[in-house]
């Protein structure tokens, strides 16, 4: 669980949703009457089963989808990182990260030295500096995910909205991205909203957690309360326990699997 004693400036909300509803098909809402707040300078994690509406909610938060009903307020520039970034052209990794600086570069203009430096710094922050000249479409899923994070970073977004940012990453890179999220919040004052299928990741870094359980069922609260083992177990329909590993409490499923 994140350190509640860490000093963070929480004086305004970065994101506010008021009574937001959305349906891809008329009459079949995916998000219904959802109200939530993401305090500035904090980490909000979205947890929920497959198809419960996490990506839809993140897109509404980021402005990639418009609500049918209700209001979404954002207090800063949003960088949205989809789960899988697909591009229809063989861009270099550096070009992909420079896309994040479209606002600074301007339409049809050439990136300046400053833009390239910002892109290289962002690549460095996710450990991908050495990939700058590589073709993006030749990268592995995990490498693409890291480049997509660098693109949002290069944009100097104040609010990062990340769809399952660790889903394609190995254990070392999962930890790196979680630490990176914490550093962005603590040192740069950013706000992070991310979805995950790993309760343990939410437990490690999130201040607030939203349990997304389908239309009309998004419950938000402090991580310590929302990440109760029984609550998370009911959310996913599996038995979850907290076990102590060294000095850490770890949320882990009690699989019913038996070695065959
Ligand atoms: N473009 C679309 N058109 C129609 N229905 C969609 C579309 N995108 C998502 N849906 C439906 O909306 C519901 C919520 O999908 P969403 O992707 O938001 O869930 P999720 O919680 O992110 O799922 P997962 O954990 O599997 O990624 C699902 O029933 C899905 O089939």
C-alpha cells in the first residue's frame, strides 16, 4: 500500500466526473451515473473484471470518448496511453515519442533540438533511449508499451491516464513502471489514473482505488479500504488472501489449481 504519510499537495481535483453515462449501443450502457474524483498529485487505480468498463471509463476521463450524459472536468493537459498502441506506418521510436510533442512542435513544423531532447529524456526515463532509431512496428509488445509511456511523458502532460500500463511487461519492467508512476507524482506533481488486473499493483502505489463492476457500479475510496482481501475476492470471484512477505503485506489469489 502507498505510504499515506508521504506529503502530497491535495488541494484540488485533477479529474471530476459528475453523473456520467455512456453506451456504445443505444440502450446498453457500459458506464451509468458514474461520479468520481481524482485528486491532483495522487494515484487512482481502476480494478475490475474483464469487460466491466475500465477502458471505457479511462477514455471518458481522457476525453477520447464523450459522455452521453453528465460532465467530465479536467484541470490540466491529459496524456492518454492505450493498452496497445498500433500505428499504420513504420515510424521510428523517436518519431513516435515526438508525436507526443505535437502541441509544442506545431502543425507541419520540424521538431526543434529542444523537442528531440525532451523525447530522448522521456525515452531515458523508461529505459528505452537505446531504441530511438529502431522501427516502432518491430518492437515487442512490452517495448511498445514503454515507448507509448514515453510519448505521454514527452507531451508534459499533467494528468496521465494509463490503460493497463504493465500488462505486457516482465517483472522488472512492471516494478520500473510502478516506481516511475510514483516518482512522477511525488517529484513532478502529476496525477496518474491507471487500470490494472493486478490488485497487487494497485496495492503498491495507489492512493485511491475505483472498483469497476459494470454499469452503475463504480465504487471509489481510499486504497486501504477498497483493497480488503474479501472485497477484491468478491470483485473477481476468486478467493484472495493477504500474506506477509518480509515487511510487506501482499494480496494474492488462492488458486484452486492442483499440479496434475
Ligand atoms: N467499440 C466498442 N463497441 C461496442 N462495444 C464495446 C466497444 N468497446 C468496448 N465495448 C464493450 O463495452 C464493455 C466494456 O468494455 P471495456 O473495454 O471498457 O472493458 P474493460 O473493463 O476495459 O475490459 P478488459 O479488462 O477486458 O480490458 C464490454 O462489454 C465491451 O464488449
